C-alpha cells in the first residue's frame, strides 16, 4: 500500500460511552486524548453508540462496563457490529474492553436473571452470573500482567459475572489481590493480539499508563502499516519522561502499597 505524506492520525472508536460508563470508564478515552496531546499525536475520535455506523477502519477500540440492564440495551446493536469488530481484532487493531464490555466481547454471557446474551467472539471466553444469591466479586485488585514489561496492574472490580477462558485464550494478568475473572483460577482478563479484556475499572488507563502506552503503540503500528507518515521518536518519547507517566506511576505505587497494607 502506498504511503501518503499526510501526518499520522490514529483513529479511535469508543463504543457506547453514553450507556457503558460504569465507574467512569470513559476516562480511558480521556486519558488517551491527554496522552496523545502530550506526545503530539493526532487522534481522530469516533464516539459510536446504538444505531451509529462504525467507520470503515480503526486503529484502537474502547468499550467500558455496565450493569446487566445496560448490557441488555447495547447487546443487539453490538452483535450487528460484531463481524467488523472481530475482523479488526484479527487484523491487529488495538482494543480495550472493560467488565460488561469484556463479557460481551466473549462468546456469551448468562446474566443473573438466567438470560443468555450472545457475545461477539473477539475473545475465547464465556461469562456466567450465579443464578441464586447475591454473590458479587467486589474490591481492589492488584495483578501482574502477562504482557512483557507491563508489570503491576491495579484497579477496582465489581461484577457478578464470572468469566472462564477457553483453551485458546491467554489471561491478561495473574491475580495477586482480588478475584479477577472468576475468583477461582487466579486469572484476570484476557489478551489476544493487540486486544485486552479486563475486569478492572479505575478508570484503568490513568492508573496504569504503561497499558495505555502498550495499546497506543500497537495502534500507531497498525496505522503505520496502513498509511501515513510518522515520527518514530514518538514511540521513544513514550517510554521517557512525561508528566502523565509520573502521575500514573505515583498513583499505581500508592494504590499497590495501600491495598497490600490493608490486606495485611
Ligand atoms: N453486569 C456485569 C456483572 O455484574 C458487569 C458489571 C460491570 O461492568 N462492572 O457481571
């Protein structure tokens, strides 16, 4: 494919921010915009909700969490976009799916009313909420990411659905404190190509800028493989001094220390 001389612009699709925004997950998109501004990278942000058409391409996709009720609201529309999102995931588009969004990016979710919601199969996992009782997996989480270099990932979880990974799925992280996917097997989230599913709110990006940078770098590489001229020093700057990086590191350190102390 021929490269144009246009400056690089990273296309971001943020799904259903108006419906799936529990614990302000849309803060992930805001953090991304702040990081892009700091690095001098253009973002072309598409806020896509029910009934909206997806753009013809994307470099990075975000979806947040929501209660069962909100998942019911978006499920059919998400299914209608499933084929495109699945093909993007297979073509190395970067994605972050949080909690309720993560569940719907799996094969299916059976909610606490026993209702099955079909997922879009981006991730090889299924999620089941217990039919009886009021068991929820709630609290602070400290985990160690399986992705090389990401290290400690902190966040907050609150979910009834328990997620079980299929044979082809790789966990995003290993639980140190908290429940993670199901409270049984020590896994947290899922990682496939440039896509991450996770139960962690926070929002997760501001407290874990290393994850934002990892996905952003993948998104930049995806864009470069398609079109556009790009100043590669931006990728170098990502790992160097940054005010956001410093603030995020401080928050992550503080959360890890406090939660470890609380857990004794
Ligand atoms: N409704 C889902 C559950 O409780 C997801 C909740 C969330 O996104 N925090 O399992």
